[in-house]
């Protein structure tokens, strides 16, 4: 089991860290902070540059923490929040399948992050070396990460975006 968790953490964590480096540094064909801020601006976030940096840090930092098996619930939380916001703002309206721009991939990331929070990082982790892997994992940790992630995403979506009333219903403004 320890080797399986290590493999998942390395591949999953490095994949997400690479996504974060696209946002933060423009690596791997990414837009860097300015290009990513343009996307967040189109999504009507009040502080698009700050959102670009935060999303990039969450993916890069969360991914690297997973690779190391360090502060595993915090890593899972960071990834869950970013993915829930991505689902809500970009992917939900396009349906399930990622081939149509849907939320399939983002949901898989949420599930994997929660599963790692539930099982813990395994024997080959810094959490384990520090002696706290057992106390920082379990089903309740996964539930806590999910609940906290949903709350953080909802707060970000409601406070962090511009809203106006138009024809009696809430809409997003430029």
C-alpha cells in the first residue's frame, strides 16, 4: 500500500504542481500570472491578478506538499478549493465530460485529494517521518477538508466576484 500511495502522490502532485507553474511562471505553455489574471477577469473576479497567484500557489504548493507527503490535509484543502471554484465558474455549465470542457477532470482531482486526505500519505512521507501521519488522516479529515473547501469556495465565489442586479435577477458585471 505504501508504494501505491507514493506513486499516486508523486504523479498526482507533480501534475498539479505543473498546472500551478503554468499559472505562476508561464511554464509548460501556461499564461503566467498576467495571462491567468485575464482569465479570472473574464470570470468577473474582483482581484484577478491576486486570484491568479492564489490559484497558482494552491496548485503548485498543494501538489508539492502531496509529493512530499507533508501537511497532507492542507494540500488536499488547497486543491479542493481551486477545483471547486473551477467547476463552478468554468466547467459546470459544459456538463460532465472534459472533452466538452466539462468538470470530469476537476471532479477526479477533488476525489483523489479527498482520498489521500482520508488514507493519509503513507509510510514514505514527511508526515509519517514527523510522527503525525496517523493523526492527520482518516475519514473525518476528508470530510473536514471537503466541508472547509466548499465553504472557502462559496465565500470566494460570493465575495470575490462582482455582482449586479439586472432585470430582477443577479448577474455578473464587468
